[in-house]
């Protein structure tokens, strides 16, 4: 998992989604432009995912991408202020 201060949405790969047993709640209507300038189509959105990191818990929304990347999950900028 990576916390990236430049990201505006939480991203999860479809493999990570399946690994933790989550399912897509709704289709996605946006595409993401990655740091390497590649445009990625989203598979969907998972609402209300409870995450805990270093005893800090919050509910987030994840956008699911089909491609497998260097990190299975990327947390967005608002996480840094929690």
C-alpha cells in the first residue's frame, strides 16, 4: 500500500479487491491519468471500505483498476490529514 500526497482518489487493483473479498458496488464513469501519463479505465467503485492503519480508522471509497501495478492500493491526499 502507498500513501501518495498527489493522488485525489483511492485506487485498488482488481486483484487486491478479490484478495480481500470485496465487490464492486457501482460502475465507474471516469478514467485516471497515471503518473506515467497512461490513461486507465476504471472497472468500478467500492463504497464504504473500512480501513485501519496505525490505529487510525476511517471509511473510504476505492476506485478499482484492471491493471496490476507496483502497489495493490494507493491512498489519496485526504488520508494524510487523518
